[in-house]
C-alpha cells in the first residue's frame, strides 16, 4: 500500500545539503547573533529591503506563517516565506509568492552566500568561535533570495527560541508569538517562564506585537511585562482580538473573527481543528497590523478567498481516504492534545489506530499519554532520522503507558508500520476506522511521501 514515486534530490542539491548538514545542527543554539549579523552586513543587508513579519512560539508557527502569507498575497503583495523544518526537500523552507523555490533557486541562494560565509567562518574561527550554523546559513540564503526576487514582505518563522535565533538579523514590522509550552528545554530553559523569555526576544519597540492566548500564566506574564517595558503596540488574543464563533464543517470550519481593526463574519478556513482557528486569528491580526498599522479593516472578499484556499502540509492533514489517514507533525504534548481534539471534533472513527514515532529529545511518555485515550491500538515505528527513538525502546515505553501489551504493535520498518496500521483500522471489515499519524515532523514527512501526498506548495 505505501508507494512513492517522488524524484530524489539532484546530486548537486544533495551535495549542497550535505555541506549544510556538516555545520552545527539545526536543533542546537549558538547564543550569538554576531555571525549572522556579520554575513548580512557583508552582503549589503538584503533583509532590510522589504518589510518583515517574524513569528515565534512553541506550536502553530508554521501554519500561522502560511496563513498570513496567503492573506498578504491575496492583498496583492509579493511575498517571501520561511518555515522549518522541511518535509521533503530543504528548498521548501524558502517560498516566494506561495511556492517553494526550485532546486536551481536554492542552489543559487547557496552560492550567493558562499563567499561571504567563508569570510565569516574564518573570522569566527580565528576569534575562537564557530562557523555559521546550518540554520544561520539557511537564514542568510532566505534573506538573499527574497531580496533577489524581490519581495514586498517576508513572513519569517523563527527556528528555535527567539533571542538568539538567526532570524533576529531582520528588523520586524510585526511580531507574532503563538502558544508557548515546554519544548527544547535543554536550550531554552526548564520552566515556562524561561522559555517565554527566550521567545519574547523577538519583540521590539518598533513592531506591533500579536500575542496568542497562553495556556500558562507564567508565559503570559513574561510576554506582557516585556511589551510594557518596550512600550510597543500589542494585540492579545481574548482581549483585543478573538475567535468569536467557530463551526466545524467538511474540509474546514466557518469562523467569525475579531481582528485589531475589524470583525470578519462567516469566513471559511480550509484547515481542521480549533487550534487552526486560533492560528488564523493571529494571521489576520498580523496582516491588519502590517497593511494598515492595525487601523485598516481587511477586505472581506480578499480574506475569504485567502482563508478558503490556505494549506498547511503535515498539520492535521488528511492524506488518504478509505481508510482515512490523518497526519500531524505533533512533536510535543501540546501538539498531541491539538491532534486529539481535532480527531474527536471532526471524525467519527469506529476504530482509531495510532502510528507513532518520536525523536529522542522529546517527551515521548507525555506524548503517548495524551494520545492513549484516543487510540484503540498504536503502531510504534521509527523514521530514518538518526535522532529517532528505536522502535523497540519506544514500544516498551508505550506498553507502560497503554498498560496493555495487546494494544501496542511494533514495526521497525515504516512501510510495514503504515500497512499494519491500515490493516488494523479495517480489521473485521470495519469501513469507518481511521489512522492518526503523530509524534514528529520527520514521521509526518516520510508518511506523506510513502502515501504519495501532493508536494508542499
């Protein structure tokens, strides 16, 4: 049943990607903006040639970026967008006018940065520092590609944290902070307050802030204190902005949103889940702030067209019917909770089978505990990532969490795991079973490819 006929990356792109991967890995912070600032300076600061929206948070960054970028395109602006991590090709991380740049564009961006990166690498190493990291180099590539296009506005997703993230080389016009939870504690801090402090690093005095409702008071307090200290304009969810009404429907949901400047009645969002409605709200407010400083109401027809056609691959995405296969990149407990809520709200599965693979640095026990009440059975597997928890270790943990060995099936081969999950969902001729794929971005990406889902646009 799993199938994939996707063309592989070209040899040249594989070589360039390998060179990027040889740098400090994406999931490691080097707390210093001097390298990215220096390489941008040498390149003439291309990131200053367009307006910028910068987005940070624990969950919802990618979808919020995709929605706000879609709104701005519908408003007639030429856009750039960075998101991470990618699902299939690193070229997906850089999009212009809503479409990922092609391999040639990615390679050109790499070459444009290369001579300046060599200078910065040498300077940093001479001073006892490290070369540009993987994410810093990609960020420089993105900024250069946007200037070359050129774009009117760039929507930039932070990679990790905020204060020391390479995207800080840009001076944003609007900042957005999505819900904050525990994740990447080894770099961002052990407490919600510490993590919120790192995320709050994207806030600046000159940029309007759009702040999601926070599940933890500590996060909300930190963000509010930073905004007061900066004296910046801010719109808080459930205060100045909010989701007024929401009706789930086929293929999405009908929303009424209160933005900064206006109220938008009965707009259809082509994404599933209450969390996606909240992401849409943040995107609408960010677009209002950018387009009119928060004083201009968005055109209803324009907004309707944008929200009805937005996509977010790998986020509460149905990639197969009969049986339904829903996949999500949920890689922390809050993400898992969102998936559970989406399934319960939108599907009436008579049998729900989980397909789960998790990376080593994640809270696997907590993720499994959130998923357990939803699932009749769980198929435990691993992806090709070297950071993936081995299937046998994760299965042992799942047996403890599920407290029933018969509900846990272990398949180290991902194609075998997909087949086992589908077979379980259809066992006994059941026509209304479903498969829920969750646990990591890598798992979502590899299942998408094996099932032949459309490439990210």
